[in-house]
C-alpha cells in the first residue's frame, strides 16, 4: 500500500450527481461508503477493477462529485478498460490526466486506463461532497478511527515495540490497563500518555479481571475517544492484515456485521541472546489442536465501537447490538510471541495463573494452568521442552511443523515486506481451518454443558 500511495498520479475526473450516498457492489469488488464525503473504492491495493484484462463494472451513487485517480507502479503500461455504470444520467465528462481515452454514452462512462496488465494496478475513487469538501484518495482512512485496548503486566521487553508497530499500522490511539507492573512497564505507559497517544488506568488488586477491564476499555473507546473500530490486544500480539491494511479489512466488512476475527500465528522460543525478541524469534510453528498447548489454535475479535459492548474472556468474542461476527472470514493474522526467554517463562505463567485464580477458579485458561503446573514440577525441563534450538529448528523445517517468518523483524527495521504469496495463502488457510475446527468443537462442548446443566436443574426440581 505504501508504494501504491506514492504512485498516485492525480485526481482526474469530476462527475456531477444528485443522489444520496449509497452502497454499491458488484462481483469481486468491495465498496466502502462513509455516511459523509468522501466515498472511496478500495481493496488491498487501493482498488482493482480488472481481472486478467477483462473490463469490470461498478455502480456508484454520490451526492457531489466523484473523482478517480489512476494508480500503477512505475513500469511500462499497456491498456485495459474500466467501465463505471452510473445509477443516474446527470454525469459530466471527466478531464483526463494519465488516461489513454474515455467516452460517455448509453449511461456508461468508459475509461481506457494505463495498467501493467496485472492485479497490482488500481483506479482509486473518492467523492467531494455538495459543499466542496475534498481529500486525497487515501485520506479516507484517517476518518476511520482505530483504538486499541491492551492489558499489561511486566512487559518492558515488548510493549514499546507493540505500540510502535500498531501506531504505524493504522491504530490511532491506545487505551491501556496496567495491572501491578513493577519493572518499568508503568513508566513506559506513562510516557505514551504524556505524549497524548494513550489513556492509562492502573489496577492494583491481585485478581486479573481481564473480562471486566477490557469491556470497560472497549466501551471507553466508543464513548470518550471516538473510535470507529476497536482492537482488543495483548502485549505479545501484533495484528497483521493478511492483505492490505487494517483500514482495508475493516472497510471490507459488510454493514450487517460488526466483528471480525484474527487467528493466532505462534512464534516459538529461541535461545536467549542480547538481541530483541523480534530479531531472535523468526520461527513460526503450526498451531496445536490441544487447548492446553501454549501454541494452540485460537482467534481474537476486533469489533465496531459500541458503548454497549461486552468483551468475552480472553478477547475471543464480543456481544452487543450490531456486533454480529462474520465467523468464517478471517482476514487478520495475529503474530503471537507468548514465551520470549528463560526468565520470561519462569515469571509469566505463575503470576498469570494466580491472577486468573483470584478472579475465579473457572477462569484459568487451560494452557496457563498446564504451564504453571509444569513450572512447579520442573521449570528447567519445561524450558528445554519449549526451546527450539538449531537442531530442533532443522527437524521442524524438514517435517513442516516450523517455518521461517521475518515479517515483523523486517517491518520494524524498515525493510520492504512482500505481499503474501500463494504458498503463504495456503498455509494461512490451513491454520484457519484448524482454528475453525477447534472453535466448532468448543462451541459444541459449551452447548452440551449448557444442556446438561438445564437437564440437571429439571431433574433436581422433579425429585423434590
């Protein structure tokens, strides 16, 4: 997307119209319409109307002027056609800049545009309202405000990296709850608060009331900080759109839905060095099918901002009016770095289990309970079991359990990260399948438990 933004040639066409804003859709396209100007048409690379040289068709309604900018990489172009089909007849011909030809007739505006002949060429459109408001084609992204909530305890090795990544990826503001940090984490959070990037709440009780705190933060995002979308993250998570940007993902969600999921993609423990975690931890493993495994398949939810939202335990689901989950579409990867070193392993899970237990015995996640118990029984044995040394790495790469993934490292160092390859898409789809299978099994188990509880209650009443 950055290269596409730099390649925007110019705004090229002004088209008068009289209808109100309305959604417009056609096959293989996504149209995002704000409730006020601008209207923007976009996908992972702005917006591509063409598929292998075939003309695409788009119905558009706007209350002002529709402007289009031709976008393509700096390579020798060739010609393909784009046809816009207005839902009204009062259109004026555009002034062409960086177009080959255009014509208007039979209620169709036909544009011959420059393109590479591949899917990385785009024609990006936005609207100017009736009062003459205008923006650049991509400035619409700033109108969708993304707020991230995060609960933190003793995360000085990762928290600034987390904030830097997400603020660079499109998050506008952070709401943080600091739970009894005593290692410098609080001071880092306070610095971001002084800089106007973060709202901080401190919790000093022993119990880890995650569900309550995250719900409070998510509601605050809507009520006080003007969020349009909310990401409820953990310190060890980096929300990565599989294609495009966070804004692209949220813009693509149909109006009838209010929540979308990302799936964990786990990075394994590597030998300790003086390097930052993201320099060392560039090995990703396939998800486990066991919910007691620290690398189990699982999903987290981002949602439209709502003052009435309730965030479920672990940030795995939300409830509230208008927050219907689009369950089978998983456009987000959550790069997960749960165990980052020997000391981190020894400290993290004992504290985490204690906090969950104080919140309620049934609130301890299975993987947390298992790891905490293993630390009691043999901490060094557990460390050696989880550590992926060079020999284990070689075996894992050979059998497909492990793969190299340098995206976060490269992004943080300012290097270009290529778009997902077909092989990447297949690997991601396979992990989504594992997550969806586990999700279905968990929901089935919950239904069975609920049925058995109701049955027991009926039988108990009948026995009186």
